[in-house]
């Protein structure tokens, strides 16, 4: 996975005050596909 995607993912977690979990990562990836 690229560093840019990881960075966007971290910003996604912080913006939504979420924990780094598999479920949240799946939601993040679904958002990328929109």
C-alpha cells in the first residue's frame, strides 16, 4: 500500500475520531471507490 493512502487513512481516522480497526479500514476503502 502506498504511503499516500496510509496518510489519507490516518487523516480519515483522526477526522472521524476512529480507531485503527479492520472495519474502519474497510469503510475507508469503500469511500475511495466512490
